[in-house]
């Protein structure tokens, strides 16, 4: 565990630079909150204008401090903060929290100030600037002026929070407290001039008090470190849940390939999170809901959910939402139904369906405990959702106690949907180990997150070395289709047979040589989307291709002004499934995209992506297991798997092509600007694949 981060989160002494004696001011809050929330270490305020702050002596400057602080909270403005940082560093302080704004977020002058801050810090670590600080609820240490700390009590627990937004830290702190959700550490990284998201994920992965890590993400500045930290957390059994803002940004850049248009920044984050086991929160409320369920430590081993209710409507809400998300709510098996019937008599019990409607009038704890235990013991269910109705408002302790008593009997997830507006009931249940939600969608999100954790397997990398392929003979810029496919073939991707021609006579000869029907295309490095300008004709024979080549040249010239001199005559591939295989690169890394191909690729956007891992030696190609999982991801996977009597596709050959294509991207690295095969035909089993068109741009 990083020693400096440990001292930052759990200091024995804290200096507050620029502290005010007025606790109502922002600069007066850090000292006041440290005292209010029981910090047991030494507090050393620094302010030349004040001799004492309450019972504490106030020091005129950093040089006057009686000891070197573990951590300093710097409350000075951006124009003076670097001076304090330099002095603290020279005295040997381990870390400084710089709250001031006015750095890179404000423009060029702010960026200059931020660089000044880095230089002043030297070996000392910096949290911020533009941060709200941190809160360590495990040890009652608050190093923040957040107004949320006005609250008297917070629930300490197993969820660690790292936020790149300062305001969000206070929002999560107050919301968690109101809902009875226990947090361990909360850290605002903000501008991340030094310490950043990955540093704290790595640290919390080893923190004994943290069971789940929740992230509020604006951007991942160091993808390789983030990847390593999240995989470490997964190995340590610490699930990571992330809410990433910016989903509506126009992430797709102007690109010559379909891949560039489909692989926006948000899709890249989806791919990264998926590969490292991060559960993506789809809403801000999910950022607490999912960790609250995960922090119970219970294991969801399947998708069958029992819903125990005494109020039919609320049970149906939960059942419907679970069904939409792919969960199953089967009726009780006969043995479970018998066990439930034995608990009560009368015709009011409806035990042949799910939601399981058991009369809980009067809140009989024995009946409630019996029903819960029967459902948890049932082999038909993997989880239990208890609907808490209005009758619970009278005796919430009785209800919570009865449920809590059943928890040790099973490790299956148990959660509550609180139907009336009763936040105090929800908080009570959550504190008792039963995460409680006020929306059916929250139950679904929590269970889906738990299922993702159980099913995640870290990507295995093949150890085989990349083949010694050279590509120095290819020109820079956009390659024409023939050149692109020569490059693909060199790296092991099978391509359709074809001939480059320049005249009707050559086209007729090529058609006879290839046999059967052929495809005629213009060959140009400037015109990428050939079908859009009349540059593709299919099903031609040797008797028709000569005449068609002249008409095609005229049509393309009228639409584009380009005089086409060369053409491609290609075997006509039939009987396969058309896919798209592409490469996309942005600040997060290099990704391989697979999806439904052909001219409708951008329309349907049935795609999946995987980012290439990187180590000291460079990028790594995808493993065969990753290639196969990409094919399984597609909504159109059934078309490859024999849908409605279709012949099964040669998936093994497709996986070979994906791995080979990713090897090309890994080998060429930054030289490969864009690359795409669209379509790649996946032929019936045993017949392989064929790249039928290609785009490549080389730097």
C-alpha cells in the first residue's frame, strides 16, 4: 500500500494554511470540522493575523510549525498557493491538499499556474488543485470544507468513493448518510495535477475497510494505470462501480471509416470498463444503489429472483423491471410452495406465482421469518426482493429485525423495495444489512451489478510473440482497397481473390480467370465509400463487365469530378454473414471493433469493442477468448450460430481474423491511423472468412 497515500488519508498531524478563526467562512471550516468530527491528531492552523483559533495556537507561517505535518490543507488562492506548497515541500511534508481553483480549468494562465504548482511541490504529493479535499469516515478524519460536514453523524461502512468533481463528494456523502449507506473514504481528485483516480483505486483495493469502490469519472487521464488498478481491485475481490459523465458528447470524430463514426469516446469507455470488470452506473443514483448491494458481500449466482410481497402492485413493478433486464421470476417449486402454505391457512395466500403474495397483515415476525427462510432455502431462487408496504410504517424495527434475523441462514442477496415514501424505513433496513430502494429500477440495477461481478473474468492474454511482419513498403496516407487488403493478408487476414485492371479488355480477362459472377469496383485512395458514388457493381460476367466499366467511370466522374483510371475485379463472395472489423484509437487507447457489416453498419450499430492491452514492450493483440467473446456480444450472434436453420458460420475462422487484425494494429502502433474491413464475409463452417473491402490510413 502506498505509504504517502496512507499518510494523506490517515495523518497524525494536519497543518491548515490560511485558516480563519471564523468557522462560518470556507477557510474556517477545515479546523472546525476536524474538531467537530473527532480528529485525534494534532491540528496546526497557520495565519499571521490570528494568534489562536479556539483552544488551538495559530502559527504565523509554515516555518514556525512545531513539527513537520503529515498533511497540509492549503486554503490560499491560486496566486499564492504555490509559495506555501514550496515551503511545505522543503520542510518534508508528505502531501498537500490544494483547494484553490483558477488552474487548467480556466485556460492558458491557469495552466501556467498549475505547472508552477507542480514545480513547487518537488517530491511532495499533491491532491488537487480545485479539490474539496477528502473524508476518511473509517478513522473520523475530515480534510475538507464541504458543507455536507455540517451533519453530525455519518455511517461508516465499506464503500470507498473517488470523485473527479468536488461538489459530487458532498452530494454522495449527504445522500449516503440519509439512506444509512456506510462509506469508508471519500476523495475528490479534481484537476489531478499529481495524485489521480488510478492512485486511489489502487490504494482502496488494499484498504481493509473498503469492500466496494465507487467512482465519479469525468476522464481517465492514465488508461494503463487505471486498467492495472481496476484489475488489481478485481483480484482483491473489490468491485468497482463507475458513473461516467459526458455520454452525450459528440465522441465520433470525422473519419474515413465507418468504425470512426461508430466508435465514439463513450463506447471506448464502455469497452475499457467491461474489460477491467468495472460496473458502469447508468444513472447517478446507481452510483450508490449498486455499491450498497455489493457491500453486503452476498453472492448472486444466477438470474432467478423471488419477490415476496403483501402488496400486489408494487411486486408487479419490480417483476416487470426485472423481466425487461433479463431476470427470471419463476413460480415457487412444489416443495417451497408447501413450506409457504404451512406458514398460514386460508384462501388469501397465492403461492403458485411470483411475486409471492403472502398475507403479512399485523406484521407477524414468525410468518415473515418463515417465508424469507423458505425462499432463501429454495433451489429455485438466487436472490430475494422483499416488498415493504405501508404496514411497515407502524413498526419498522419489528420488520427490520425479522428480516435481519434471517440473513445468516444464506449468502443469497436480500434487498427491499420500499413502496410508501418512508426514507427512515429504508435507512433502517440498509443499516441492518438489507439494502433498501425506492425505485424498482434500483433493485434491477443492483442485482445486475451483482451478477456482473460474479461473471467477470479478467481477459487472458496469449503469450505468443507478434509475427515479424514488415510494412515499410506501404505508402503513407490513405491506401486504395487493393493495397489495404494486401496489408491485411500480410498479417494473416484472408481476403477475396481479385485483380487490378485498367481497361475493359483487362476486366473481361480478369472475370474469366476468376470464374462465375464477379464484383467491379473503382480503385481510388481518395474515394472510400465507393457505393455512395456509383463505384460498385455486383453480379457481372465476362460478357457484361467491359461495357459496365465505361459507364461506371462516367458516373463516378459526374458525381465526384474524379477521373478513375484503375478498377478492381473481385470474386463475388456469397452465402456468408457480413460483419465489420475495424480499429479505432483515441486518448483511452487502441480498440478493435466488431459489428454487423455492409452498407447498414452505421444504421444498426450492432457493435462491440475491446481495447488492446499495453505493457513495456508495446500493444498486445487480443486473445482468442476475447475474439470469441466479441462475436458472442453481438445481437446478431444468432446469425452466426445457425439461426432458424441457417448453416453455422465458421466462427473459428472469424476469431482467427479478429486476432490477426488486432495483431496488425498492435504491430503497426501509431503508424496505423485507421483500418477497417467492411464487409468481412463469415462463410459456413469450414469455409473460412473473406475480407471483401478495406480501408487503411497510415501515418
